[in-house]
């Protein structure tokens, strides 16, 4: 009884400490072990049924945050987009005809400059994405946390994407606009659109929305990186770099 009382007090004081959540869980584990000496000892895996909603929610958010950090690190650098076989941005679909036409008449260098600066703007813009994504992650509820842990390889990413894409694009769009201007992507893109629209054979004048295109592609690239990180955390124990990730995603 004395030992049990001490453990209860330990749990109370742990709530006041910086590592409150971790120590509280530790205290509960110790109480459980004392009350039932025949129970199975805790492991880095454990049972999904034994996971608390708090554990699951925290792990989901941690996995998403880890994916955001990884994605930004890979994309927010020179050639993060331009040098990538997966993420390199070409001209918007509505502007492909512009590029092909200008190349055919010897103005390919204009098209190349526009494409390069469009990618440079995306590379620069994703560096400002962290607080936008982190804020969105913090606002996620715990309601579906356990189901997300038990879900498919990218269930957390898909849930996050479905819930936040529109708001993220709205927040990210002004950043894209500034980077498009600062990298001269807007000017180079306007040059090729103007050159195309001046051609005597051009009947339908075009001016695709570059800001929306780059915003959509940049956000999609980050979600793709988050998904890859989630898959790794679920499938590869080495990718579970914290005790919480090991506990939750290692559960059977």
C-alpha cells in the first residue's frame, strides 16, 4: 500500500514537470506492474488495444511533423525541384502549347528560363511552409487517431491532406506569389506568354494562373514527402526515431 501511494504521488508531481506526459505514463506502468505481477511486461511494441487516444494522436502528429521537416529539407534547396525527376515543374498544362510553339520558332531559351525560375520559386517557397503545416497539424483532433494508427500506409497523410489542403493552399499562396516575383519567375513567364500571344497564328490568347499552379504543385510535393515518411515509419523500425513512434507504430 505504501509503495502504491508513493507511485500515486510520483504521478501527481510528474504532471508538473517538463516531461509530464512521459513520466505520467511511466508512473501508470509502474502501478500496473505492482498491481499485477503476473501481467506481461511492457515492450517497445505492445498492443494497439492498450494504446491511449493521447498516445495515438501524439504519434500521428509527430509522424506528420517529421514528414514535413523531411520534405522541406529535401525540397527547400537548389535543385530540390528543378533537379528532381519526380518534382521538377514544367509549364502548366494550359501553357504547354506556348512552350512547344516558342521552341519551334527558336525561342526555346525563353521557355527554359521561365521553367528554371518557376522551379526556383517553388524551392524557395517551401522553406516558408513549416509554420503553416505545423499549425495545421496542431489543430488536428484526436477523434480518429487510433483508426489512423491502424490504417493503411498513408492513412494519416491522406486524412491530413483531405482536411487541410484548401486552407494550406490559401495560406501558402501569398508566399508563392512573393517568391515568384523575387526569383523573376513572373517576369520570365510573362515574357513567354506575351511572345506567344503576339504571334499572328495565335487565335486564343492565354494567360494561365502561374501562382495557383506553383502553389498546388508545391503543396502536393510536400504531401508526397510526408506520405513517404509515414510509410517508412510504419514499415521500418529504424525510421521510428523516438520512443513514442516506437511504442505506437511498433504495436501489434
